[in-house]
C-alpha cells in the first residue's frame, strides 16, 4: 500500500487551487515555474503559467533530461544545486505544495528547507502550498 499511496492521494490539493489566485494576480502571464508534472498542468490550465516540465510534451525539448533535473531539484538538500537547475531553464518561481511530487521517475517530497536560503530564493506566498521567487 505504501507505494500506491501517492497514486490514491489527491494529486492537487485545495491549497494549491487557492494559491492559483495569488499566482494569477502576482506573477506575469507565462511565468516559468519549477514544479512537478501535476503542478505544471494546474498552473498552465488555471493560470496560464508554465512549468519546466509538463504542458505540451510534444514540443518540450529534452523531456527526459528535464524530468531528471526536476527530480534532482526537489530531492537535493543543496540550495545552490536547486538554484542552478532553476536557472538552467530560466525558471522564475518554485511551486512547493504540501503533497508528494511526481517529476517523472518517482514520488518525493519537496524538501523545501533549501528554498529558505535567501541567497537563492525568496518566499513570496504561503498557505500549505508555497511559492518562492528564484533570485
């Protein structure tokens, strides 16, 4: 059951839906977020914001590399490593929901402590979903 839990838990939380209102009001249209697949689809569908992965898979270059990088981005304990990955893709924001994330290879937690390093990221929104600005 442990391995199945993320698949039967909510893929999008009510807090994420509420955070979309903030995103629509406070970020530019088409702003780029580092997010997992499901968050990327939510951001595109509800707010016309883009994810480093997700969206129109047919035209996204280097999809497998992007999935590996986003997987590493959320897994890493290093603020600098996460920042370098965000900058590699030109991401302006980080989407950190309070749920398991799926970047394409495995389920994981956001490991969000690294996003509070003020040298690399700035917290800009928080309910149980957090949004950080990439510096």
